[in-house]
């Protein structure tokens, strides 16, 4: 199914064209994010609340769709709109570099990491945590871009800042905000989101490799035990080094038998 929907031959090509401009998956997702703000406002927060992910809603009320639908619950916000524009810009760069198949894997990881972490909180007794909106996905894609192009120059108002510096500022501000509020769950979610994007890009570019399980060493065959009975050659070699007086009674008997055998053959 993955190959039929996302053929490898079209991995780095646009999905379609619009007025001679290439349209990539990142742009379509950004547009869906903008539309979701309108849908959230029209349907109302009570109805859209059924698409928000929480541990209780997913596993007690069996709203099993929420790990995938929470990203579409976006109250109208200027920051969400700006985030969608950034997702279009930075996500398209990541998609063109990695290919669409890898980009989809990145999006799925970023989509699922927050529900998985909230589920772990719930299993250990933590309640009341939820995730909704596309902002975390947008932020994860930007971290992926900054990891892929750390020295890319980005214009912010009147300043030009490298991508890694801007990413570090955003992460630091979010971390300090959660730390100040003693919101440890938000701090963990931030770390998981950033770590997932960073590790994925490092893995895809070959700079991070998963540890491999040690292979069992092949069993070596034990050498066959040598016979304790000396051969004629061994006895002759011993005579040449140590003389006849060094032979044991067994060695003399073997040597005599070999001599008798040779005489019989000669006769």
C-alpha cells in the first residue's frame, strides 16, 4: 500500500502543479491546517472536542481515532496561521531533500509521539493531559529543517539568523516557559517532539545508526584429539633427538613390530 500510494519513482517530484508552480505534500498539509481553523470555528469546540486526544477519551471512551485527528482541532489563531506558512516553506525543503516517503514517516512520528507519551503518563496514573492542534507538528518540521540545514540564513524582521540559532531560541523559550510554570508534562512533550525530529533527520542522513544486536559467534569445531599411541615417525624422530635409550617399552614394541612388518614385505 505504501508503495502504491507513494511510488519511489516519484519520491522527489511534486504531487501536482498549480499555475506552473510545484505543489508538494507539505503545502497541502499546511492548507489543511488553515481549513481546519475554519472547520473548528464552524462546528464549535464542543463537537471538535471529540477529536482531541486524551488518555481517558482514547482508552475509556474508546475514541480510538483521536491519536490521528487531534491535529485537526485548531481554534483560529494568528500563530497557527503563521505556523502553517512556515510548515509550507520549511516542510517543502525537507520533503524535497529526503523524498516524500521519508517525509511521510517523519510526519507520522511527529503525529504519534505526543499521544504515545500521554498514554505513558496515563498508565502511570497521570490524568488530565491532552494534545490538540497542528502547532507541535509544525514545530517538529522546523526542527527537522534546522537539523538538515543548520547554517541556512533566515530573515526575522531586520535580523538574519542561522536556522540552528533560531531553533535553539525557540526550544529554549518553550523550555523556560514550561520550567517556570513547573509544567513538567509540557517539558517532556517538548523534549520528545524535538528529539524525534532531530534523531530522525540524523538517522536518514546516515549520521545516526541504531545499535545492532551482537551476532552469535559461529561454533568452532574442537580439534580432534590426537591418539595417545605414538607413530613410527614419532619414535624415529625421538631416536634422532634423544637416542635409543630414551624409548619406552611401548615405543620399542611398536618399532619392533614395524621392523618385522617391513621384513615380511621384503621377503
